[in-house]
């Protein structure tokens, strides 16, 4: 049997990552939208739910046209970062014949893909309703489909940012990476489509996925 080179495997991995994210995101959104209920998950206490609701209402009362446009841009384009960063590392590694850069591309891509897979599984199991479905006082900027817990944008962006920062631990990589991930995460609450606890869970999942992949690649 002919062996597949690590480089070819990495190219296939990045392409599959993008295809997997696009197809499964649409499929789960359509499937779960018909299955959600208006009840909170059992592990979300009434006190936490009330706090979640207060934060969401406070945020929607502070919206401005400029901020809304900025946060919509971040939310709609998160996949370009999740896929573009490892793809850019791969292209750079090939162009410069840099093996370490190619390996880092695989590390970032696999971290993001793993976090995305677990995020989809948790969403499917928990089925927490979107904030605007659960509380009629919450008005979203747009009505996102699917379920709410955890935040997929948060988990994927923090997995990408954490893996990239671990691969290149320089301030000029770490600072913009986590600013992008943090702003993307905040945008999900600002737009009215995720609770703070959804975002916290997504952050934990994203950072944890990158940490686990870092351990496994050593």
C-alpha cells in the first residue's frame, strides 16, 4: 500500500475541516431547530439563568449602529480565521520549505476541528434554546438557527487562537489572536444569540481542545 506523505495528509485535513464545518453546521442547525424546548438545561440553575437573562437584556439596551455592524462582521467571518490561519501556515510552510510551519498548520487545524466536533455533539445532547426563544424580552440582531450551548463561534476561535499562540508564543501573535477570539465571543452575546454561560463553555472547550492536541503532538 502506498503511504500518504504528511504534507498531503495535512492538505486533506484542512480541506476536510472546512467541508466538515460548513456541512455539519447547516445540518445540525436544521435538525435541532425543530427539537428545542423553552426549558433551561438541568445544570443551569435558576439563579444563573436569571443572571444570563439580565446580561443579555443589558447588552441589547446598549447597542449602537456602529458596534452592531462591527460585531456582525466578526460573527459572519469567523470561519475565514478558523480555516484561513492553518491554510496560510501550510502555504507558508510549503513556500519556504519549513517543516515546523507545516506541522503547526496541522496542529492549529486539528485543534479547531476537534473543538468543533465536540461542540456539535454537546449542542445535540444539551439542546439549550437560543436566548430569544427562551426569553421573549431578548431581541436578537438576527435569529440564529440551532441550539445555544456551547457557543460554536467561541470554541472554534479560541481553539484557533490558543493553538496559534502555543505554536508561536510571541506577544504580536498572542495579542491579536486572543483579541479576535475575545471580540468574536463577545459578539455572540451582543447580537443576542448566545448566553454568557454558552460563551464560557465554548471558551473552555476551545482552549481545552488546543491544550489536549498540544499534549498529544509532543
